[in-house]
């Protein structure tokens, strides 16, 4: 009977098939005020529980920092909801370069946040769930 250690150490097996998604990003152009639209293809891959926890902790830290800054400056906080920020960071962890899955697609979460709209985030989370339902039969 194999153990998890034996399974992890094996070199054989079948790689997961990523879920490829085309996404139109609105790249900010502050000099003219209108975003530049760019369509990209990304690969979605499963996110481990460890990576999910890290994404959620980063979301909580970001919101706390936004609120701290707002309090110090006596302004309203521009922090997103915890649910939205967790979703953003979670899906960023799932996104890989479509040509080289070893590379993360999102290399700057702030830039990603500025290029994405809520409807796209919801779509990406639906596509991620489709990936999981397709690849994991449990």
C-alpha cells in the first residue's frame, strides 16, 4: 500500500490539465485617462491549502493596512471587502502563464487589482471551480 511520501517521491504520473481562460485586461493609462485593453490567455491550476491560507493572510494584512492608513490620515478607507480581496488573491495564486505553467501570471497584485473588474473576478472563480470539478472526481 503506498503512502503519501511514496506517492510524492514518484516521478511518474499524469500532469493536471490547466483550465485556459481568455481575459481582457484594462491596463490603466493615467496620461490619457482611458485604459488600454489587452486580451491575454491564462492557465488556471489548483491552489494548495497552504497557498490558499497564504493568499487569505495577505488579503487580511492588506485590508488592515488600508484601514490603518485611513485612520492615520483621518480619511475613509479604500479597502475592498475581505471576501473580494480574498477572491482576488486566491485567483491570482491559481493563475499561471499559459505558455509556461512554472511561472505565475500575476507578478504584482496591485497592478492586477487595477486591471480587473468584479465581473471578471467572478468569472475566473467560476472557471476555477470548473477546473476542480473536472480534475478531481471526489
